[in-house]
C-alpha cells in the first residue's frame, strides 16, 4: 500500500508542477504580448519619406532604448535598425 500512496503523491506533485509551469508560461506570454503592443506604439519607425538625419537619429536612439529595456526581440530590433540606417545619407 505504501507504494501506491507514494505514486499518488508523486503524481499530484507532478500535476501541481505542470500547472505552475502552465500558469507561468501564460503570464510570460501575456507580458510579451503587452510589451510588443507597447513597443509598436513607442518605436514606430520614421516614414518612408522622412530622411531628416536628426529625426532618423532620434528614432534610432528610441529604438535602442526600447531594445535595452527588453521591449523588443533582437531580430525585430535589427530589422528596424537596418531600415533606419538605410535612410541616413552618408556624405
């Protein structure tokens, strides 16, 4: 009988652990979704016709601050950075 009790307790521990993991995963996912929407609002890249170097540099600075704060994934950061860098005119 002791073996069954231990097995039951072990199953309960495992179920509890899985439930905690699922809850944590959901919290992370909702937090990531919220930060992505904030990131889209905060770091909207300059428009296609906007080539003023000061505005492009400001957009780059905002982009770096957002990335450093953890509000953006590295791939998205690199893509937006390359778009902005392409708008800069080099003399």
